[in-house]
C-alpha cells in the first residue's frame, strides 16, 4: 500500500450498510471500500482505477468489478470524470436504496482542498451535533487547533458509530492521540 494512506493500527469501523452486504462482497470490494473511506473527507475522492489497483495490490479488472459491486449496492457514488479528469468516488452519509443509481454531475478538481470547520469534522466522524453538544465539546477541549487535529486523526483511523452516546463520543475524543 502507498504511504499516503492512513489506517488504524488495530481496528477499523465499518458502517452497517457495508456489514449488511458482507456476504455478497468480495475481498477486493471490501479493500477498495476501506481505501476510499480512508481518503474520503466528505468530498468525492478523485482517483484513477490504475492508482486504486497499484495502491491495493490488485489487478485493474478486479478493481473495476469491485467498484461496480460497490456501486450496485449503493455503498459508493461515482462521478464520471471528463476529458483528462479521472472518476471520483464518495461514500454516501446515508445508505442509498438499490434503486438509486446516483452520480454526481459536476466535476471535482483534485487540487481543490477545502478547510472543514470543526463542526463539519464532528459530523464526518460521528454525527451532526446540537449547539449545546458542540459547546460541551468546546468546553472539554477549548483549544480548537487541538480539537481539529484530534478529529482529523479520528477521521483517518475510523469513525465513531452514530449509535454511541454523546458522552462516549467525548470520551473517545479525550483519548485520541494525534
């Protein structure tokens, strides 16, 4: 695997949408889902099939089949690249029904980097929080730079299930080493 990927040392969390399709999923599809998830920060991930193949030690045909399987189960959304732009893929926040064959119509520039707010990062790694919960989170960690680094680290290594209580989420954040 390439050195630009970030993975947890001892664990990874998968959404229930992925777990519901585990029996039909190939090892290549699971590997690619994890690969795309590790690079996804709420924006589509622009990446060529050839790069996915090299980064995951897979053949190009295996990657194409795995991406199709993930799209068929609505676990990823593909934005078809135009011209010299490669396809980009994103992980939907809410699992889509099999009847939803969604694609994103506007092209995404691979160089466009967005600076996310701390609240957006919380949403990516856990769930949207209320203003009161966000205030409590800021009281727990008043240094917004430290909180941002902890959330970014948590996003790279795995998210907190939405089913966890907010108090448990706060405990997870307290224990994140960045």
